[in-house]
């Protein structure tokens, strides 16, 4: 019995250590505990404890993640991919993105990024610069249609 209590404390301590650095999703905590070879049962107990005490909440985590990443000019497509990899449900992702996009303009962000990035490429041939700019903006997770419109407006 004492050994189980000791293991439970170790699992919680490790989870708290992870949460000390940044907010994390349920899946992230679970995956990290698995890497430390904690049992499935102990991982579930730890997750339930953290949820009950409001230390982890996938809804709040995804809101914070979206807000932070949009501030760093990451597009909605990449955000969906990142949150999905962190184990956030599709419904939560869609709802939180919809809410965030009410006060966020993807087209405006793409135009600003494209203009600043194009300034650094003025020594390149125009065709090469456009291709690189297009690829850069797609990697950041912006929609191809919006990227094409922004590049065409810059010409």
C-alpha cells in the first residue's frame, strides 16, 4: 500500500513539474507519464486528480494555446494540427478557433507578414521571391487562397 502511495506521489510530482513550465493538455501529461514508465492505472488516477483540482483543462489549454500562437502569426490550419497532436478534441478546436477568429483577421495578418518578409527578399528574382514567400506562409498555417490574394496585392 505504501509503495502505491509513493508511486502516486511521484507521478503527481512529475506532473506538477511539467505544469510548472507551461500549461499542458491531458494527452501531453499522459504521454510524459508513460515515458517515465508509470502504469496505465496510475496515469489515469493522476489525470483525474489533476482535472478535479483544475490543474489541467483541455478547453482552457486550447484557448490559451490559440491566443498565444495567433499573437505569433501562426495560421489556423497549423493551429488545428498542433492542437490535434496535443490530443484536443476536434469540437473544442473548432469552437475555440471560431471564437478567436471573431477578433482576428487572417487576411490582414498574412498581408502584414508577406510585406515584411518580401522586404528581406528584394535581392532575389521576383519569381523566386514569390515562391519562397508562398511556401513560408503556407508553412505558418495560412490558407492558400488568402496567401495568393495577399501576394497578388503586393505586386
